[in-house]
């Protein structure tokens, strides 16, 4: 069945508006991602400072936390990653799993290249971490990292909330334009979202 001229114009207009909205949404998401990453980097830097302070105290650590006892210092959050590098060789890598407990991890090859400036390192099943390094008085390098799961979760929620507000008649970022034009022509916009996958469906009646 062929579309009428009016329907074609409406579809073309919505396609253009959707493209503009997608650009706006993408720019907003990127800016929000940078903002959240900067906040996380500040936390990583603070965690790295706690690591070097704890390493300088030279307390007798529990046997299961040797080489990474700095993870047990007050203020380190559960899920914090830590590794000790000596003369370019990773002595041990682990993640804090609870109060005074750590779980050993295989060290990724890129770990030795981590510097004072936070960078993203993938830890396999644990996902991406932002990491920074600091040198101890005895010359060892301590790498400290925090998971990026909170950043990814916040970005997913941003998309879902924007879509929900728009579909409820609110003022989402850009999507409100598409929603308004679609509603004016007796159409509807639907959204389905899950972590890593968000789908928008646009429906218009044939005329």
C-alpha cells in the first residue's frame, strides 16, 4: 500500500527530527560520560593516595593480603583494584572483596603502563576500571583502580529516564520534539531498554 503525500512528508519530517535528536542525545551522553569519568578519576586519585600512605606504614599485613595490603587501608571501597609492581614486574594483583579480604586476579599486560594519570583498563569479567599508579618510597609502583560500572549504569539510566519523561509528556532532551510531532499525527513512540541495548519504535497510522 502506497503512502499519501501527507504521510510521506510527516515521515520525512520525523526522520529529520529524529536525526537531529540523535545528535543532541549523543552529544549530551558524551558530555555526561566525561563528567562522570572526571568524578571517578578524582576518586581514583584519592584511592591511590590512600594506597601509598598505607604502604609507607609497613604494618604486618594478613598473609592473604601480602603485597596488596594497601587495599585494606581505611576508606578503600569494596571492589577497589590494587597491584604492586617491582622493577617492571607485577608482584601481585587483587581486588578488595570485603572487610580485610581480597581476591587475587591475573594481571593484564597493560597494567605496567598505567601512570599517575587515570586510564581505563579492562579486567575481563570485572569489566573496565579506571586506574592510576603511584610510587612508594622504596621504589615499588602501586596501581589502584575503581570500577566503571557506576558510570555505565548512570548513562543507561539517563537514556531510560529521558525516554520515560518524553513518552509521559515531559520535556526530554530532543526526543520531546519527535514525540510531539508523532502525537500530532496520531502516532506513538515506544521504548524498550536493557543494559547495553535501547530500542525506540515509531508508529504512524496509514492515511
